C-alpha cells in the first residue's frame, strides 16, 4: 500500500502544517480534544499510543532534534505500561 495515498497520511500532513507554526500550543490542542466525541477521544489515544510505540522503537531514526522524544517514548515502551493496555473502538 502506498502510504501517501491514505487519508491518515493526508491528516498527518495537515497536522504537520499546524505544528510548524510557532504559535502552536500543545496544551491548548490537548484541551481542545476534550470536546471530541468520547469514541473519537479513545481513537485519538490509540493513535498517540501507536506513535509512542513507533518513536520508541530501536529502528526509529533520531538526531539531536528528536532524540529526547525518542528516549521518552522508549522509556514508556520499556516500562511495560503499554503491554496490557486495551483501548477498544466502541
């Protein structure tokens, strides 16, 4: 499958453009998601967990710009807290 032709890739590009704005406020974004439908909040958290697993993987490319994120995600994955996590899509 060509990832670039998926709706997830297109959504990630939209998010990338938003994140690339110096006025981006992570806390305000997080607060804004509290207005999502509860099922969509669950799906968002599933997405965040998938990102944490990917960024924390050994083969994830890093340099000085994203090394802290990689190390944090790696610690979360290695802690085992995600192992028994089940986030059903209801």
